[in-house]
């Protein structure tokens, strides 16, 4: 299923045309963009442990030097990477939406949900010359990632090569894709006037955690006790927010009046403190109370962690952060390729949901083990079924493709991909220092425990 989806999403002619239409400075000389995509997919899918290993395996196809491959990777522009993710998303979504039962319920009925979050790429090796004079980890960049929680597809990404850039500075690129009927969920890093008033101007609804210092607001209503949810007690009040430009002060209309908007402010008093020790959190939303009660919005905000699960999958199941790709453009190309691979895996999960039921798959199937099987089987499968055997999936209709996926998913043995359900963490027992005795015999410790239990 995964390989067939890649054949559809990564058509070489379409990829090279995308590069031709999107690239601003880089040009095709020795290496095609499609060849770079194929090479990087072998790495992010863990078929090969490194770019060099994938290069050596594809030497008969590339017919060029490793230095030429490295130079090509270091020049792929962020706009090309974003276009690559958007184009592959559209191709995969067209198939997923034809899988009966593959789409999950929207968090807020009547709206198209989007979860927005930022992600910094991990530190890389000190390969660029300027990074060799510091022991600090060199960060190749960051991105804003947009997730569709109904399909579990990453539907947009905004790459930024400067890892020190504030996430709020990248909001304008996200706002361009906001449409009426959208419902955006975001954390407090995006709680600012540009986000709030940008959403209102585009008729998009939002739910964002309130930041303590980035909005000018005043209460215009008293607190109302809404009752309990699973994690605490919920209260709500009405506030007025004033639009503030970071450079010019208050934003005013043609008549000189300050631009304001009325929002709902939801307070959740938590039963258990967060990892940062916070005992309550505040949420802001412009969703009308008639469409979503405050407790529902507080419960929906917990789903924001869904995008964190995607990042975890990219890091653990796939190889999205390749520490040898130390140049920002190369690192971003690797990350965006991993996003497309993650989307292909999401369609595989959708096919499993369509064949076996959404509840069974979501509660019992581990993406980590699914991707692990892909990495183990892929190379041998491609020897048994060479690329020409997969060409049919480039042209087959979306309906027929979905039927193939569902038929294949029905043959999957879900017990091979168990999802571990962790209980509450146990407190760590007190440990001796180990300064005097640096080593202990495990057998003796077990024997002491057995004698004590008797």
C-alpha cells in the first residue's frame, strides 16, 4: 500500500514540472528533482541509514558524484519544499476521501479543523565551516506545520531557515490559506493580534491558548461556572481584544476608532498541574456559544497534541531529522520529504480504518510498527517487484485505487502492529550514589530480591 501510494504521489514528470515552476534560483543540470526525492525517500523511510548509503545503492541511476548530490541538496529552496508537500497532499487526499470509513470525525461539527504548531529541527553535525568554532548545537531551521485531524494528513508547511525566528513572524504565510468555515487550533505561541484579527478578517474560527503578554484585552463579563470535564473545572467570561500593531501601536479604522473584537475566554482549573507546574490554562475563541459550549472547546483543545504525535512519528518511526544534513536547505528538504512519507502512512492507516473499523485501528495499531515493517520489507519487495510493476498506480482512477487499498488492508494482520498502552508512571525508587561501588552483579540483586520475597 505504501509503495503504491508513493507511485501516485511522486510521479517523476509531475515532480520535475513542480520544480521548474517553483524554483527561483536553482536549475536542473546533472540531477533531476525527482531523482533527489527518490533518494531522500529511501533515507527517511529507513530503507537506507544515510544519504551516502542511498546514493551508492542508486549509483547506476544517478551516474554522478556524491559531491554533486550534496550540492543539489544544499540548494533546494524552501518554496520548492512547501510546493512538494502541498502537491503530494492533494494527490493523497483525493484517494483517502474515497475510502469509506477512513476519515475521522471533525472535532467541531460543521467546521473544517486545522491544527497549527511549530517545530524546530534538531541540532546537526558541525559540518559547515562557521559552525565548527562553537560547541552549541547548530539548528538548521524551523517550520510551521498544519495538520488536518480528520484525515491526519499534513496539509501545509511553512519552512524557515532561521531557527531563531519567532514563530509569530511566520503567521502571514499561514493566514493566506485560511478560508471561511475553517476552525484553527493553536498553542499560545500564536496568540497575538496578527493571528486573532487575521482569522476574523478571513472569517475563520479559532481556538488558541492565551499568552500572558501578547494581547491587549479587557473583561466585559463575569465568570460563569460551566462544570467539569475530564481534566478539571471550566469557567467562561467575555472579553474585548484591541488590535495592536507591534510597530505603530493601536490599529484604527477610517473613522479613527480602535479595531476591536469580542472573544470568549475559557479558564480550565486543572486537577493535575502541567509539566511546567501550571494549575490552570486560559483559551480564547470566537466560535459562537450556540455552536460550541465552553466545555466542548476545552476538550477539543486537548486534541492539539495530535500534531505532536505526528512529530513523534516523524522522529521515531521515520527519519525526519538527519544530522548529516547540516545545511538548512538540505535539512528542510529531508524534513518535507518525511512529511510526505508520513502522509502516505496516514493513508495506509485510513485504509486500515476503512477495512477493520476506526475504533479498532486507532486504539490498537501502532504507526511505529507499521513503518518498521515498511523499512524491513521495502528493499526486498523492490527486487521482487521492480519499478515498472508499479507504474499502473500512476494512471488508475482514485476510486479504483481506493478499492485496491481497502482490499489490501483487509488482508493485514493487525496483531503484528500492537499499540502499547502505558499506564501512569511509577515514581523512581531511591538510588545509591555508586561512587564507592561502580558496578553491581545483576544476578546477586535478583537473588536478594527473591530471598526477600520468600
